[in-house]
């Protein structure tokens, strides 16, 4: 791939991401602050750095959350 033609992965805020993946903004914040899971994110340096979620990483995280179906019968 030509370096001038690189695709930029979309970044979303927690408020933008939450309704797309079916979790609340507060759940995403809880996961970040307590380190108890959730999709990977990046944060700008500093105490109040902006948090962003890279769409490609969120999609991988969602795929990893799929559980095998239970076969009944």
C-alpha cells in the first residue's frame, strides 16, 4: 500500500460508541476506570486526556465476545 494512500481508522468517543454496541456510556467508563474489560481504547496524554475507541479494535473485541451456541436436545 502506498504510504500516501493509507486508510485512517475511525475514532469514536464513548458517547458515540455506546449506542452502537449496546452498552451505556457509564458502562464503558466503568470498564476503563476499573480495568474490568471492555473494548480497547486510546487516550491522549495528561490527566484529562480525551478517550477514543478505534472502530477496528472494537470490532475485534466484539467478535471475541461471541460465545459458542448451546445445542439443546
